């Protein structure tokens, strides 16, 4: 399911990257197995954004990473996580949460 954003356009570089690859919107829509270009066009124009599965598909199609296609969103998420990590450290240091431990993955768990 895609996320609707009414107030502000979603910054992305879908159009630029698609052009670099030499694709038309029809090409990308076909590779995504969409019936037409309308959904992909909405993503390019920043009206909506793709869900996780479609984000990964578009990254594979355009041979790039989410950070390249959605720099603003990735920056915003990194900043939010960084703030939450500091809050987590404070809670652990204050005894409000248990200590953060390291978990060793055994080969048979992989």
C-alpha cells in the first residue's frame, strides 16, 4: 500500500535515475508488472511513495539504493533514529531499560 501525502511533495530522484538508465515510464511500469504508468508517475511526481516491496523493486530496476532515490526521507529517518538511540542510551544508563547486549549468531541459525 502506498502512503498518501497531501501537504508536501515527497522528494525523490526517480525521474533523474530513470532518465540515466534510458527508461521510459512505460518500461519501468512493465518491469514493476503494473498495468499502466499512473502509479509510477505519482511516485515520480512526489504525490505518493511506493511501499517497501515496490521501493526495492524500483531500486533493482534503476540499479541504485533507496538513499539515492529518496534522500530526504532517508535523511529524516536517520535523524529520527539517531535521536531515539540517544534516548535509549539515557534510559539504559538510568536503569529504566535493561542493558543493551550483543547476541552472537551461531552458524546453524543462519
